[in-house]
């Protein structure tokens, strides 16, 4: 049996579809940022990112087209030159662009790992291995450059205890009535990560709301900014209660430009992508939380995100901006055709 001619599973189709749509979105943003960046070292990293995706895109399209020839699924549209307005004014600073690439690379690392985990075909597994290695290289590059420029935000430091200890009281889970213990290192991993992602979502929402053409889109982006800020404040309050630092905000990294570099479709999709992806990370944080106040904070954030994504979905569908992923066959409809 030719291992590379095994029929693609629904999971493999879904990962390719997602890689293409999300990849083309990020590529459009990267190419805009490359055009405005003045710092040569940051510009070089973006050039590498653009070339890397160009190579990946060829392989993704080859996989999708090969599958289409056998099964008849349409190639996704994704995002194209029509979603990029060349020659527009600078909307973000160089440092924000570098932070953006770092955070989106983290998304890519996690996404490629998931895609590899559901892939069976040998050629597809090797493809995701390559994608993962590319993302790791970009991850190291962005961190090294952020460290070099003094812009990398480290998580809080801990001082070691003398000896390992077992939990000895039910008060370990209490966070509301003054008996609660300090945050654990495991809890801080998720809080810090979610804070950084919410800060980026807020910053993008601010920038996009300044340049969006549609009043409806602008209102949604302003609301998403407020939602992201509420999440930042909720988690920052918990960190501050233990005298722990929180990542700095990036609002000042947005210029006063009102010149739209992207289509409203791309800006809406991007914010929706961040809020949907955040649900998985908030869920991970909820699973690791062992303090009642932290559990309540995550539950509140998850519910609020559901409300945001519902509004997002309605606007995307109304404007015909949301592509439909491949669907499972409708057996009832097939039966009616007889």
C-alpha cells in the first residue's frame, strides 16, 4: 500500500483547511508589517516568515488540490491581495510587529502539534513536522530579538522553598474569604499566557477600530476591546493580590492612523480567531486552577467570550465573510434523493 495515497480523514481535511485559511490571513498581516517596519533586524525576521509560509502554502495547496481531484471539495478562498491595501500609513510600531509575530508563532506551534496528532498519512505527517520545525526556528528568532532589544516580558520569578511539601488543608482551594493561599507556578503559567494574548487582542482591536470602514464592524471592535480589557483587569487583579507583576500593555504601540491597511473581512476574522483560540487556553487555565476565585474568573471570561463570538459569527455571516469548512455528508438528504 502506498502510504501517501491513503484517503484523507475528516480530521486531516480539517487541519489542511484551517492551515490554509489562518495561514493566508497571517501572511497578509506579515506582508503589511514587513512593508512598514524600519528596523532592519525585525524586517529580516518578517522576511523569513513570509518566505517560510510561501513554501508551506505550495504544499498545502498541493494536498488540497490532490484531495479535490479525488473527492470534489472546493479549495478555500482564505485571504488574498484583495484584503491588503498597499501604501497605507503605519498603524503599528516595529516593536508591536515583533511581539505580534512572536504570539502568532506560539499559535502556530500549538496548531501544528494538534495537526500532527490527528494525521495518519506519512506525507502529511512529514509536512507538519516541517511546519513545526519552521515555527520553532521563528520562535527562537523572535525571542532572541525581543531579548536583544530589552522588550521580552518574562513571567514572574519565584524563590524556592526549603523542602517539597504536600497540601495539608482544604483552604488550598479557597480564594474568596481571606484564607486563600498564593498562586501556584502551574496557575501562573496560564494566567500569564492568557494575559499576553488578551493584551494583543486588545491592541489589535484598538488599531482595527480606528481604520474599519463599517460602523457595525467598528462597534464590534470597540466592544471586543472592552471585553479584552475586562479580562486583563480580572487576571491582573489576581496577580497583583500576590504582589506579582503583569505584562505591560501595548496600546501606545498603535499610531493615530485612520488609513485601513486591511479589509474589514480580514480584521473581523482576525479578532474572531483570537477570541475563539482563547477559549481553548482559558479552558486549559480552568483545568489547572485550584483556587475558587480563579475558577470563577475563568468561567466568567469563557462565558463572555462566547457572547463575543456569537456577535462575531452573526456579522461574518451577514456580510458573507465566513467560509464554510468541509461538512460531513447529510445522510437524510442523500436518502431523500432516491
